[in-house]
DNA sequence: CTTGACCCCGTACCATACTACAGGGTTTAC
DNA sequence: GTAAACCCTGTAGTATGGTACGGGGTCAAG
């Protein structure tokens, strides 16, 4: 029987994650429990692909699964009011901005280094990452 | 005997890390082996504080210790090949830029949501977070 | 109607990045 | 000159985020 939706395997492939990861996320509450067929097989909506990609993307940016869960749960919680959601979203924005700033500094330090060291010849030390270690105070 | 430099405990406190972490980083090669006193006690230079703060900062940005090590080792002295270092630095700049871009998108999506959701009802009708799972598709 | 691909569950194992001992010397402050 | 505070080493344990496996049902094709 073929109704709409994805099987675990299809979803895993589409989102480029391991099948086991789906179950893991489900246990953690990151992926909502999908409906099941009579056989017990999970049937995921197409949107699950985006959700997984979001999770993966956020992870690369240094968010923990717990933080990602917070982001994702903000919209489901009908008990929280808008002001609360707004406040938390705003806070996340600030966190994200801090990360961006730190990355910009890091990037600039590296670019500086690249420019300083374009000569192939002579001697002296090319002062590379001396600049970088100073950014982290934030 | 009190010569210049920091003991493990002082360094750990100054950099806000666990003392054990210092040894761990040393084992991993992230923190160079400092000179020792006759007793065997490590004597760290002040600069170790910055190095540790850099490591901590970079971690928050989603770099693994291995990647951080690469960054830190990228100082070119006379023994390293400049072209090689430049190439690697350029590559790092690109990955950093990717992170920045992803974070910008995330930020914009959240800011958009914050603007959309200005009322005071329940978050269920708040269009904000509907968008989250989809903004990562990029 | 069977066989191979797929799914289920529970549990065990893995890598990364710490963190915590245990057992034993060293320093420093009183 | 002794006790608290600190340092050493090696090794073991923890948390997070998966990943693998065994034992067993399910489904679609031939």
C-alpha cells in the first residue's frame, strides 16, 4: 500500500542522514513521532526532510541538539504567548550575531595573513595567527 | 622560587578552563609543552591564556579541536612553505565565510519571524516559527 | 509463495571532548 | 616543620551525538 509520505529509508536518504539517526532524534524529541502504518512502519511527511536539514545545518554552526530543540519547539508550544516566543527568538538572534562577529574577526585575521604572506622568497617570519587569539573575549 | 610565568592552576583560572583540560590539550598537541621547573611543574607563558581563549572561542563557533589545531599551526615561519600556508588559509577563509552565510540566513529568518509576530495571542497563530524548518533548505 | 530489501525494537558500542580519581611528590604559609 | 594547597602521572569515567547489531516481522517482485 502506497499512501503519501516517506518511509524511514527514503527520508534518511533524502536528508542525508543515517536511518538510525532518525530514531535517535525521535527519542530525543527533535523529530516528532510520525504516524505509523498498520505494520508499525513510520510514515514521515515530506516536511521532515527540511526539518532534518535544518537540524544538520544548525549543528554545523555550533548549536547543540538541545538548543536546536528549543528553536524547534518554540512554535509548537501553544501555551507560550507571542511575547515569550519573540523574546526567545530575539535572544537567539543576539547569540547568532555574536557568532557572526567572531567569525568575521577570524576571517579578517586569516585574510590579513594571506596578504602578508604572498611573497615566496625571503626570510622573516610571517606573522600569521598572532591576531586571531585575541578575538575570543566575547 | 618565583620566576615569570603561570602555574597550571593560575592558567586554568585565568582562561576559565579545568586544570585537567590543560593536560588534555597538551596531549592533543593544542597547547605546546611548556618548560618545567626542576620539580617537574609546568611553567606557562602569559600568552597561553590567549591561546586557550582562542580555542574556547573557536569551539563555540563550531570548529573541532582538530580544525582549531590546524588554524593554530598555520603560522608560517621560515620552515614552512608560504604558498602552502596561503592556500590552506584561503581555504579556511572560505569555510568561515560559509558559516557566516548560514548564520546570516538563520538570523534573517528569525528576525523576520520576530517582526511578523507582534501580537499578543498564543504562539500557535504566530507565523514565526512555521518558517524555521524550511529556511535551512538552502 | 518465497526471497531480498526494508522496517521494527532494544541494546551495545564508538568518537570527541572533557573531567575525575588515586597515589604520590612539592610549595607555601603559619 | 608541618599541614593545606598545589602539582605530577596514569587511567578511568562522563556527556553528547550518533552508529551498529541481533533477532525478528513486512512487502513487492518474480
